C-alpha cells in the first residue's frame, strides 16, 4: 500500500513539474534583457546575431522533422515580406545537415536560415522545444517569446512588430 501511495505521489509531482514547464509563457526571464549574441557557421555560411543590431529580429528555432515548425515557415516568410524592417533569422537545430539542406532545396525556403547542428545558439536561450521564437528589438533586447507555431501575419502580431 505504501509503495502505491509513493508511486502516485511521484507521478503527481512529475505531472505538476511537467505541466509547469509547458506554460513557460511569452515573457520568460530573458524578457527585457540583452539577447545573447552567437555566431553559427554551417559550412555554407556564417551568421552572427549582433550583425543585425538596429533591426527588429525574429529569432526562430526550428527543425525539419517538427511539423509545427514546418507549418509556421510560410507565415514567417509572408511576415518578412510584409515588414521589410524586420529580419527573420531561422536557426535550424537539425542534427543531420543533409536533411536540412534537402528540405531547403525541396521547399525553396527564402528566409535567412542557418543550421546549428550543435544547438549552441538554442542552448544560450534555454530553448529545447521547437518552434520557439524570440522577438528582439533594435537595441538587441528580448521583448517577447513565442512558444509553438504562430500565424505571423495575424493583425495582432503585425501591429505589435510595427510598434517596436
């Protein structure tokens, strides 16, 4: 009997920890702080976050095997076209560089994207579930975090980005 009670308590505690982790909110501890700078090189290009200071940056972490990530890419592309003052940086966390390159070629992705197979940039942000996206203002400060796929062309998001 006692082991069953302990087992139930353990499951309940694990559930509560997991549930709290699922609702990390759009205002993480990093909000209002400088965005951690990083440089990623994937063999075909090198990307440094600090090079985009002075622009609003949408830093999107994604992976080719993540269906919500894939569903979100078209709206990121459309938003980028609608708001040229905003720079989308789509950082793939694919561990297989070939899957990443094949996906880009097959789907003709036009966003600025790079593959961080080692997850160095995602680790700096504490990001481990995809997609996760950070809005960074012109001064390099994190203003917002979006968890999960978004419609980046929604009037609310477009208005929010215009006001930054």
